[in-house]
C-alpha cells in the first residue's frame, strides 16, 4: 500500500500528491493533525517534516526522494510514462 502523510497548506505535500496522481501512483493520504497526532507521527517515524511517503510499505522520504525515485533512479514504478503525460497534455490543449 502507498501512503502519504501530509499537512494542510503544505506546498511540498501538494506537489507530491500531484506528482503521484499524474504518474498513476495510487495512494492513501493521511493528514497530520487529523488522521494522526503530530506527536505520534514524530515518535512513530522519527520525522518532523511532511510529506512522508511510503511506496509498497517502504519509507521513501519526502517530495525530493519521490521525484528522484521516479525520474532519476527509476526505482518507483509508475503507471503513466512521461510520454503518455505529454500526449495527454497536448490533447487537453487542443
């Protein structure tokens, strides 16, 4: 299961969710302060920043780590390739 822990009004959280949606990566969002108490989040994961992303149960890290896993190291599987996204964008603009 893919999970992303986010905060309200968090730019990097929004970017991570958008990237995952664009690339066809299904995920469950858990909002820190609503779905999990901040203190519990920090104690459980030893992290104070959001987003915190898990892909197939493995802790990936934040937005930069997600981006690297998709584009640089290609260690995160995606359902939509960059070419498919480009074709979709061209169709939308017509």
